[in-house]
C-alpha cells in the first residue's frame, strides 16, 4: 500500500480489512481502537 501508518484513513483501513482479510470494521471500531493505542498499533502491523 506504500503509505506510512499515520497516513491511512479510516476508509482505507476499513476497505483493506474487508478486501484483504474479510474483516468488516466500522468507524466506531476504529475509534475504540484509537482509544487503546497499543491495540491500534498491533492492528496496523497486522494489516501491513
């Protein structure tokens, strides 16, 4: 995907998760992850 983690938008994360991993995320899920920063970092590493 060639982007740094911080440049990924919510829409990109949702789309990538759905297309690549068949995971249906919502923006609410991402907001919850951002509250728990360590979980978000883990998820980015999982995606990329």
